[in-house]
C-alpha cells in the first residue's frame, strides 16, 4: 500500500459517512479503519514496508493510549 495514512483516512471517512456523519467520534472511526486495513494487510501473503510501518504506528498509538491512562491498571 503506497500511503498507509491516506488509506486509513479514506476508510475512516467512508465509515463515518456510512454511519450518518456523527459528531465527536473521529478517533473511533480512525482506529476502526486502521484495524481493518492492518488486518487486511496481515492476511495478504506478502508483507511489505507499508505494513511494517503500520505496525509501528499501531504500537505508538497504543503507547499514547497507555500514557493517557486508557490501559488496564492492576488494582492492589
């Protein structure tokens, strides 16, 4: 995939349109689109550089969510 971010942006926009253009949920649509595109690229028989960089993007976003406190916390 030549431009992963552009593909995710286009898919997120399509998902948003399909749901009737709700306000305030941009991150949800972005993450859903990202998950779809990454899953499709993992299913393909060849793994290219765009897929590898997408894994880095997903890991970085996971770290950001953790820093914001979205990660599960162990209660002691």
